[in-house]
C-alpha cells in the first residue's frame, strides 16, 4: 500500500523512478567531489612540511653540555614565528628562546617581525628541569626551609619537589592566608609524602 502511494505521488508530480535515481546519483557525485576537493586542499605538500620542520636537531657534546651541531646560523623570521618555536626548531628546547633574545639584544622578546634576521647562537640546550633549578636555586631536600629575601612559594616548590604547582601544598601545610606574602626568616614546613 505504501508503494502504491509513492508511485501515485511520483506520477502526480510527473517524475518517474529513473529521473529520481539520476537526481540522487548526481547529488552523490557532487558530495563526493566536494569531499575529495577539500581533502586534497588540506593536505600539505612535502615542501611546506620541510619548511615547517626546519630540519632535525642533531646534538653534540661540548664540555659536558649538549649543543646543536649546525649552529651558529642566521634565521629570517616568518609570519607567525615566536622565539619559543624558533628555539624548539633549532635547539629542540623552547627554553633556549633566552639564548636567541640575548644574542640579538632584543629589548622585547615578544616583538619579532617577519623578514627580521636573527642570529641563532651556538649555545647549550636548556632542559626544563635544569632551567628551573638554576633560576630558583639549589634543591631543597629537608622538611623545613627558612625563607630568604626574594623567595616565593612557586620557586620553593620547584626546588623542594621539582614541581612549582606544589606551592599549594606548602601554603596549606603552613596555613598561609596570602601566598604572595612570605617574609625572610619565616620557617616553612615542606610536607613530604
């Protein structure tokens, strides 16, 4: 009964099954064509991929430190570049943005411009753990710490736990109401698990 209704409807609008099949087939071909076009438009060419990678970083040991073999070099800034990404490309570590900024006497490292030429110096690769430890001081291994001038909970947590986010544990253990205010001479308990 349902089939008969459909046939009557098609006869009333003067379409037969072959016409409808052709219309549906054309729609399928158009949809597939659009999908294929979008796929190939989004695929990068090998040359584009090569430019983004800038090559793999090969490290050599010099005086007990790892240094990229192909440096120093001059690099021309591209649109969208930032020092962190450039440092990752040349050193394998974004933390070396400091090396690039210092070598090029950049007053504001956040302001680099397309076509600007930067000298990428030959410098030791800065590892995240090493960078935090040298910035904040020596490792704290005891369960207590006497606050020194210039200390803050983040730096103390990095030195004590290797994780700055543990500052909350220190604040809670010492019932610190305002974590931005610690005074030289304060004795902090550093909870150990």
